């Protein structure tokens, strides 16, 4: 059977699609998957790197832009629709899934026009415009958080969670959470002051504001430099600057623009400091990690904050808003949590309790049912 997965732009849309592809391919060696995205999206690099076939179409945003760019965006969408029809006629998928992002709009509409079974997956608490529009046309809407259900037709919406890539699921399966006694031994054994491992990352593109706040936090953390083991994903632009700052302040830090094997880094972390993109949240909760969320304040409809709030209500994470973010504040929280292993352990355990590990399986089961 053939599944076409359309959309992307950012990792938060694309990686759930890759998770569904992995599940679908595991069902039958004869199954095939084709990804469709745009050349500017993360899919242009990440899909071939993951070993999948990718077709590119033309697509662009329309929402909130001035007259000329709206006309340009609409023209690109029409062209993308024609390209989508051509791909569908040539590749002949059995079903099509949109994962959000510009490319999913023309492709899912074209697929619906050709009467193919169509599905969408929404990752966020507040859905993007593409998925709101597409919901009317698809057979099933899969959602990550109950909060988004009010935007979609009741009869066809199903709460599944956010599909997790195999690298994350395998890590979770092989992991036994440490006991409080082990954490104490690790952090206070051998005369006290065992390592506290921080993983700082800013979603699929890195976060300049988090990078700068962490640099501003370093002078306040110098006394703990020997205890902190830091892995910091910066995005492309800030990598050199951030690496140099850690060196100058005497910190043991591994700085990378982008990380392929996220599971390995999650596994080692005691505390994760990150944005509140939906896929990030799904992963840190599955890994049972205590997390300080710093939501991206300009995400459409402030959806990152809403994503995080869904977890904070249950004590399963911490949040610091960007407008309150300063080096001193960030250093204060890191220090406080490094000194409080019970809080870190309890928060991670509560997060794990909210994780949904079977989203990809449920989605593929549901898609197969409609065939
Ligand atoms: C600025 C913005 O609007 N961001 C949106 C985007 O975020 P973004 O693309 O940052 O998505 P998420 O934070 O949800 O997920 C990031 C994904 O990238 C992966 N990763 C990240 C860094 C790295 O070095 N390597 C790596 O593989 C993570 O493991 C994760 O799978 O899509 C999300 C899902 O729709 C939204 O919730 C976010 O609001």
C-alpha cells in the first residue's frame, strides 16, 4: 500500500509525519511512503537524510500578509495544487495524510478532489490555519491535545497524541527511570555535587532568545561550572558565539547547531530547557524529563504557551515566559532545580504519566480502517 504524507516546514510538523511513516512501513514490507513538501522547509534536508523519497511543490503562507504577498501566496498555492494532482496521478497513493505546514493544503485538497481517503494530524493546542481549512474535507482529524478538539468537527476527530519517532520510542522502551536514591547518590554522593545535566534546545531551528539568555546566565552560574554538564543546540547562527562563551566562562558544554540523535541527548539530561513546540513536548514527556518551557511568544495565536499550559496544570513541567526571561532568572531556576533532585524527579515522572506512546499505531490503524 502507498501512503503520501504532505506538509512540514518545521520539524514540529514533519517529525510526526516521519513517525507515522515508520509505523506504516513496519506493517508490511510492500508498503511505500512518499513525502511532499516545499524546498524551503526542513523536509528538503531531513526527509532524504531519513532515507525517504520526497517530491517538492510550490506553496506559501497567506495569513496576515500584505496585498502583494497574499496574491503571490495564492498563486503559489494554485500552482502547488496543479503539481499535487500530477504527483497523485503518477504515484497513485492509497491515502494521503497532511501533517500541517503550507504544502499539506494544496496536496490534501487535490487528493480529496480525486476522492482519495484523506487525513490530517494537528500537533498544537490551537490549530494552524491549514488544518482548520482542511478539517472539512478529510475523513479523519487526529489531534494531540484535547484542547484543540473544539476547532474540529466532532464526528471525525480523534485524540491520538503526537506520533513519536522510533529513535524516541526505542529509547523510552530501554529506559528505567532512576529512583530518588539513585539521583541522590548521583548528585550528592562522593562528597556531594555530582553532575547536573542540562539539555538546552530551541525547537527545530534553535532559539536566539534562549541562546542569549543562557549566555547572560553563565556569570551567575560560574560557581557551579564544575557540576553542570551542558548540551546546547543553538540553531545555525549562534553556534560559534555560544560555544566560545561557554569556554570563556569555564563550562563543560557540547554546543551543536542541530542534533540528529535527539533520543541520546534526552536520555542523559536531568533538566531540559526548551521552547514549547508540540513535538518537543511530546518527546520530553515520553522521555520522562523535567522541563523548563520558554514558549516562543510569536507563535500563531500564542499556541506554544497554550501547549505548555496543558502540562503545567498537572505539575508536569515549569514555564518561564520570554518577557520574564533574563540571565539572572534563568540561572536562579537552574540553581534551584539542581539543588532539588526530588522536584526534578517528580516533575519528570508526572510528565511521563501524560505521555502518549501509541499515537502512530492508533493513527495507522484508523487510516487502514477507512480503506
Ligand atoms: C516557531 C514555531 O512556530 N514553531 C512551531 C514548530 O516548531 P518546531 O519545528 O520547533 O517544532 P517542535 O518544537 O514541536 O519539534 C521540534 C522537533 O525537531 C526535533 N529536533 C530539534 C532540534 C534538533 O537539533 N534536532 C531535532 O531533531 C525535535 O526532536 C522535535 O521532533 O512546529 C511545532 C509543531 O507544529 C509548533 O508547536 C511550534 O510552535
